[in-house]
C-alpha cells in the first residue's frame, strides 16, 4: 500500500491560513490538504479563491458541520478533492 502525506492548510489562529498560502507559493507545492476548521462560509470561499489562484489540487479536506453538498461539489470540481473526513461529536480534551 502506498502512503502519501500532504502538507496542509490548517486554520487554527486568525491569519494562519494566509501564512500557509504564502508557504505554498514559496515552496511551489502542487497538492495540499485543507483543514478549514474555524472558518465560516465566506472566509472559506476567500481561502478557496486564493487556492484557485495558486492552481493547486486539494485531494483531502476536513469537513465542517455547516458544509453542504454545493460546497463539497465545489471542492471536487475546482480542486480534484477525493477524500473527506468529518468530526462527529465534540472532542474531549
């Protein structure tokens, strides 16, 4: 079995994804994962626009509970996304 590890755009702190986009540009990455965990829909589409400008593929996305079929289709159509995961319930820390 082949293992593939993708660098990822993670969204934990404010302004974090913008830094990741710049890293993708700097390192000329072509495929990355995406974890838009703390972004609302408008913020996610801002991230998606920047990702489109980079002409990257996003084969894996962590879904949020407010992402609908239209957004999932958008990811598949624009970034060749094939793999998704979703957190069910609340994480216990």
